[in-house]
C-alpha cells in the first residue's frame, strides 16, 4: 500500500521531500540530497509493505518478493526523475522544499541578517507558513487515504511541523556558514531570523472553506472591522478539526491544483530578545516626569527617556534598536526632585543590535549620560538579565523612602509645635485615596506607616520636616491632610493648617542594583 501511495503522491504533483514527509520520516538528515531522499523513500516503503505482508501471512513467510518490490519503487522514483524537468511547484509545500532551499533563498536570508548588523553569536530560524499550506496538506491526506486506506498515517498531525523543521535544518546551516553565527534549533534562542512566507493565492485556495464550513468564514468576511484576515491559522485549524475526510472530499473531489505562483520570501526580519540595563536615577528639575500625563486629552509634562531623550542612552542606541521601555521603582510627582543615590530604574532595549558590553564601555556610557544633561544623572549603570528585573517590582512594594518637605504655616508657628513633631513615634496613617489621583485610582482607605519624623525651623513661617515612610505613602497629603482624608496629618498633630511648598525624595531604601565603585 505504501508503494501505491508514493506513486499517487508523485502523480498528483508532490515533491520528493513532501513524499518523505507523508511517509512520516522525521530525521532531517534524510532530506539532504536527492540520492539520500530516494533511498529513504525506498527503505520506508519496503519496510511498511513487508510489515503488511507479515500481518497478512501470519508473520511466517520469507520476503521472497522484496527485490521485486524494490524494483517497482525505484521504477516509480525513476519515472518522477524523468519528468522533473516538467515538474512545477509542489502542490503541498508550494516550493518551500524545492527552490525554497536554493542558494538564492539562502542569500536573501544572509543579506537580511548582515544588514541588521546584530552582534549575536547564535541564531535560529522561525518560519510562518501560509494558511493555504495547512489546507493543502489536509486535503492531500484525505485523497491519499482514499486511494490507499492502509497508508501509514501515524505522523499525519505532525506533517506541517516536520515540513518546517526540514526546511529550517536545510537552510539554517548554510545561513550559518555565511553569517558566522552558530545555527541552533529548539526553544529560547536569543536571536532569530523570522521568515513570514507569503502566497499570492492564499485566499483563493482557502475559499472552498466558505462552502465546507457554512457561515463560519462568510460571517468573518462580513465583520471586516473585527476580523482583518478572514482565513487565519487559528480559524482554519479550528475549521479543519471539525471536518472529516469525507467532508473534504465532498468539497474537493480532486487533489489541490498545481500552484501558479511559488512562495514569496520577501518578508523576513531579525528579532533579538530584549536587553536590559539598570542603575539609579537622580532628577533635579521640578518639571520632569517619568511618565506622561493627560489633561483634556492633551499630553502634559516632559516625558523622560522616550521623548526628550534626556538620557543619552537613547541617543546612543537610537540606531541600534527598535524602541526602549523605561521603568523605575515607583515614581515621584512631576514637581518632586529625586536626590541622594537616586531611584532604581531599568531600561529595556527592544530588539537590540548590540548586546555585548565591556565594563569600560558601560562606564563610558554612564559618563556620557551624566555629561549630556544637567537635570538628570545616573549611577551604577550595569547590564542585567531579565530575571534581575523582578527586584525592581519587589522593591517597589517593600521598600521604605526618606523625604524632606518644605512646609508653610500662614499664621506662623511656635517652638512647641516643632517639638511636638520631633517627639512623634511611629505613626500609622489612614489614607483615603487623594482627590488629585481619584480619577485614576479606586477609592479606598490604605494604612501607611511613618517610621521616623523630625522637624527643623527655618523662619517664623517656614520649616522643614524629614520623614521615613512605608512605600506608597502620599507625603503631600500627610502634610496638609487632604481635607481630612489622611488622618493623622502634620496639621492635625500640631493643631493648625499646614501647606507644603516643595518635596524631595532623599533616599530610596532599595539595595539594588549592585553598587559600582567609581
């Protein structure tokens, strides 16, 4: 039966490699050269047919007709060889395993990688097949099993996976030689060439599904605002799982036709996993915000790092990555300075071209940042892994922070009021969501702890307080009370109205990232 199946696959227009895929061969080395492919087909067919004979004859007869069967198989392959000048694009792989493995295709892949100028040492290849191939393979299987009901179909569900693996392992080593990057297979490879194969007649091939699947795809076509693509991989896979081979044969009485157009290899991009740097950020300008904010749909505030590029990191990398993401361990208001050792931050570089830095290069980069701006400065700049970034989030929830605030009392104050503040022990505040952030935070009462507090007079109206608090404490509201929404507050403790003029973050108690000696 395997022999008849092989003849059928050749007759309807499958290439050698696809025939070997239908036979379930998963060893990629068997797909390398024409002679090896032919021997592999012969060996598998002979083995399958001998097993069938043993089952039929009680596994007791010798294989007297083995040589005759091999002759017929070789004759079948020879016929295909004789016609190969006339063979068009394979009806299943659409040329992927034919000229998709050619030197021209390999050179296209090499050009894309070299143009990207990535310094990655290892590489992998990721391929996305047109939806039409999924349908064509499914259709060929239905016709094959109709012609040869006993054809071995153990690897049927793995046909597409085998096809992709075979192609990647055929072209990957060739690309590797020409790019000096080690080709690897499997998961978690940092750098990959992403090949999205395109087929001009993809929609035309899949249109039969409109008839086979009832309203499923016709409804998707009507809802064009919701579904930009009618035939997606997930929708076609889902539809085919619901269809039996009989349903497929009813809608497609003939095997798929020979494609008029081969696959296009024009959509290839390089992707590298994100690269991370961390450090501590000081800002001394009271109009610089870590993230933008909106008033009446208009963006306000100066957005650090992404827009103004006040961090020279963005200038340095602007031509060697796709984008950046800036994250910090908490954030202060736009009018609050962050002094001391600064606030820990992480910058994620998306699709970076350069990922290998010496300690000296990082140190020079930090100097470049600090010399390029008088409103921000960074310390302890260093390369970190993605796993290390969790320290930023954990610290945001667990750390304590020290503040200094310039306070004002319109009627003036007495020394006894300052002493009252200095005598305060640990205080537990009940903070209702401040009015100024109520539009973006849910209404709740949050207990927050003030661990230490001290006050120093400046003149009859102004004084300074230093406080160390739990993460998440609203310091401005602790000073003026927010119309009684924060209890107790500085005003209620000394018995008068207190306003806050300026606020600075003096220290973020997070021992991360690692300190680097100058």
